[in-house]
């Protein structure tokens, strides 16, 4: 481990190595007259739609312009020149993309059309990674999306995403990663944290990546959420006060302030929330289910000169969740738990506390318009503390998992000829501290009380990669990359993962076909069982085996069809995983513990449809996925059955591939964000799920006859209005019909899980000067 500590120290102090992807793109193009002759010296201005971010330059002798280090978002590009009419075009910038604009200036007094070859309604060939880009305005208007612990900003728009047993699942897996300002926030502990990594109201733009990652994008096969936080460029010594109130004694509030100058900007926010409804309940009623949290967030940006920018981002948060229960000892659910050897929930009064904090500093240096270096040291602290109630019966469990991550990443990007070349280095050192205690109210010979135990484990990860995006022609792009990973902890592992992608735009038709094939390695959690935890497992005929990293092979192919600024995207994918990371609870402890299945196979296809601003009254969105997620025994790591035990292992599933507990074959979201007269809006979303796997199918006491639980459809709605430019009021209703169904009965954390009840809340937002 000294070697990894030395590497991290070198990166932090010297900051001299190239590395990871950023959330920047570039905008380039040509200014020409009606005869397509280039115009030299035309003034070209790039202006953000939702902030005061602006860059300007003059076109060169070939009429060309190039804006580099452009943050993701929506922009307007304006060109002007004496004797010509000014013209403007909109453009969307996504990470590592290079939109090209052809701006035609009409002679003053004449009427000419402007031809734009890559507008928001069209599709570039810069990437094969399926990407969903959401703005702050969309998040604010989507029903439920701006609440602290809800995931509607993802599940309403990104196909193959849904929440069950309180956790977000994506593309058939559990593991996804949050990137803040292009920097991944490491967290190797699967199934320990429930909410998003950042408060939704602090997000300026959110990029959701659905697989097919270039070599510069890490190791999380199933998805990544890249956040550009609010910066203060949208403020001018302004503050926003947001206050919500609703049923379940719910409130979710924020105070945010920011401002900017020509060279710098800052944004600071404080937030707090509470509710009598927190986690999904084991029955239709809400019992022992309070939740609360608070936190703060800050960003600072300083442009020392035209070549250097510094960004500092910091966050602190703490969330508390009661564990909901079924209070009836004789209910069918509690009887099923007891007959299965699990703890019934009626005797528990447990809680989960999740502290989290991170700080990251980024230096962006522009050597030239085509050469950019970004260096980002970071530190992340994360905790997941499960506390059993004093009067819990039959067992009281306490576990504390605290992890610290220190590391750095950089990104070196060089554009030359038809290539965009990237080389990278990413590394972090992790210290994991685990405490475990388990007390049986009535100890027996088979379940003795053992003393509490604790252990500290160190580990580290080093990644290097190279990646090249080669634009063979303006309509055909090849993507080639190689990512190398070295992991060192209680075990040592190494992986070399090639990745290949291609994107082809059919001329005139303008459909874009894309394909991808790649390998992934994901470092395992640093989990080691000793003392009381090992004794508890042994007393229930279980054991522990080392966790190894997950190794995946993924391919995708699809087509994106633009039509009159509508965009239809259809994609087919398959993921084959060895040592597939999952989780299970330890007998009667009701505590998740990471495990690895020997093999998993995930197959599916997905579709999204996004509309333009239809008749200036709003946008439609649709996201659909048809997916099969299956795995097979034996369990190869984590909580396992002792290999010398001749009895049948209760953790194993029958031979062959079988659906996992979060397998849902069809998932659909459809909605509309409408613009109404008098500065008002209304938004809706309809969710349909065909039902998750019936974990008790075939059992004598099964409550549902088929292999899948019931299908379910819910409807959300939100409406708001802005007054005098300073006040905004809105009202939101989630699950309007209050339809309640059982989502999950796989006997995991807290027993069964039902979907969320009807929630009604109002919000008031007030902007003022400071």
C-alpha cells in the first residue's frame, strides 16, 4: 500500500500526469456570406441560455472560430459583421463533443436562410455513448425531481432505470457512479447509500450515461451521472429561498446565494428536509418511517487569465432514515419472514445514518485552442451506520462502515488533424473502517451473543488509459481505447480493458447508427469479516470469502433518428458479467452485505423520444426499456455457504440462469413539460412497470401466483407560476390515484417493499438581493 500512497502524493503535489474525462466540450464553425465565401473578422459570441457565461472572438482568415473548455449546457451562438444582418443559432454542448456550426450572414436588407448542420434537433457522431442531458429548469419542473431523496430526475428520462428496495437500479445492475464537475466521487461500498450524491437543486446540468463508455470513463458498466453544479454565473448578488410543505409533515428547504464578476463566480447553498415518509414500507401503511437530513454545498470559479481556470467544489450532508416495519406479528408478511429464517419486522426500531462529504479542486489549463490539461485532486468521506433499537427483538444489530478516499485525476486532450486524443491517469487510496455488533434478545446455542468487533482495511486503485476519437469523415467516427486497472488490498488484481465504438451518419437521411464493444473491471468493496460478524455468520451455517472485482463484457448498437427537431433513439444491449456484484442480508440481522454471483447476463433494448418545443408550449419525453436481468449460482464472494458443508445452501438458486430480484421486463415513462401563459407551467409524468420478480413464487405461503409481482401504473403532476420575476409558487402531487402495490418480496432489507404513497406538497421560491 505504500506504493499507492506514494503515487497519490505525487499526483497531489506535482500534478503532472494526464488523466480523466471532463465535463467540457467545444463549439467550432465557419462564418460565411450568401455565396459561401468565408468572412474574416466577424464577431462571434457564445452565450449560455441559463447564466451569464459568455465568450467572444473574431473569425480568422478562413471564417473559422473555435470555443474550447465550454461547460455542458444550452447555448446561443451569435455572429455579426458590418454590412450584414446579425444571425444566431442554438447549440447543445455535451461532454467531449465538438458541435460544428455553419453561420451564413445575410446582406443587410435581404432575406436569407441560415443553414445549421448540427443543431439540437440533429445528432453528432462524436460519441457512441447514449447520453441524456437535463437542465436545471427541467429538474425544477419535473414532478418530485427536486426533492432531496427522490430520483425522478433520472427515472423519468433515462430508460432502464427504476427504484426498488429503496435503491436505484440502472441497465440491470446496482453499480453506477456520480461525477461532480467531471470528477468521479469514489464509493466502493455497494448498497450502503440511498439518496443522490448531490442535492438536486444544486444541479445546473445533469448528463446520464447509459453504458458504452470510452476508455476515459471509468469502470461502472451500468451507468454514470455527470453533474455540472450551479456556479453563480446565473446570479448577480442574488439569493433564492425555497420552502416546501406537504402531507406526511414533509418539508424540504434550501437557501442558495451566488454572484459573479468578469473573472470569478461563487455559489453557496444550505438545505434541510424532514418527512414522516422516508423509505419504501413492508406494508401499504406507513409505520416508523421518518427521515430527515441537512447539508451544504459550495462552488468557486476563478479565471486567472485566458489560459487558466480554477474550480473548487465542496459538499457536506447527513441523512437519517428510520427503518419502516409491519407492526402486526400475525401478518402474512411477518409469518413468511419467520418461516424463512428471517427476522420479522414488528419487533424492530432500527435506523440508518449516512454522513458524506467531499472536496475537489480542478485546474483547467489551455495550452492552445486544441490542447487542454485538467488536474483534479479530491477527497471523499462516506459513512453508512446502521443502528438497532434498544428494545429490538429477536435481534439487535449495529454496523458502522466509514470510508475515506484520497486521490486525483487529470485529463490531457489534444485535437489534431481528424483526431481527438486523450490520455489518462486516475488513482485513489482508500481506508475502510468497519464496526459490527449483534445481540440476540434470547440467545440460544445456535445463535450465541459474541463481543463487538472492528477492523480497518486499506486499498487502492490505479487506472491508466488512452483513447482516440478519429473522425474519418464528418459523417463517420471511430473510437478506440484501452484502460488498464491495478487494484491492491487484501487481494491484488489487474485488468486491461479494450473498448471500441463507431458512429455513422447517413448523408441526407441524417440517421446516426452507433455500435460499441468493450471490457470493464470494477474494483470490489473492501469488506472483511472478523469477530462478531464472522461468528454470527458461522452460527447460521454461513461463511465469508474474499470479494473479487466484477469483470464485464458489454456490447450495444442502435440508431438515432432526427425528424423536424424530434429525436428518436433505439438501442439494443447485452452485458455478460463474472463476479457480478449484488447484496444479501445476514440471516436475522437485517443488514446488507456485498456478495458476488459467479455469472450474470443482462439483455434488453431501450427507446427514448424527445420533442422540440412544440408550438412554443412545451416538450414531450418518453423512455421505454424491455430488459431481462438474470444470474446464476454459486455465490463466489462475500457471504457464502461453507464449501465443506454438505447441506443445501439457502443462498443458492437452482442451476442455470434465473431472474434476479430487481428484474422487471418492461418499464415506461411518458410525460410533458408544458409552458402556459402568464409565466406559468404544468408538467406530468406517467410511469408503468410490468412488475418485479416474485421471490416467493412456488412457495406454499406465496401471496401472488405468477413468477412476477403485479404491474403498476402511477401518475404525477406539477404546476407553477412566477410572479413579478421574484416569486414562484408550485404544487405537486405524486402517485395521484394513491395506487399501492407490492414491488418486492425478496426478503431483503426490512422485508417486503411497497411503492410510494400519494404525496402532495407545495413550494414557494423567493429571490432577493444581498
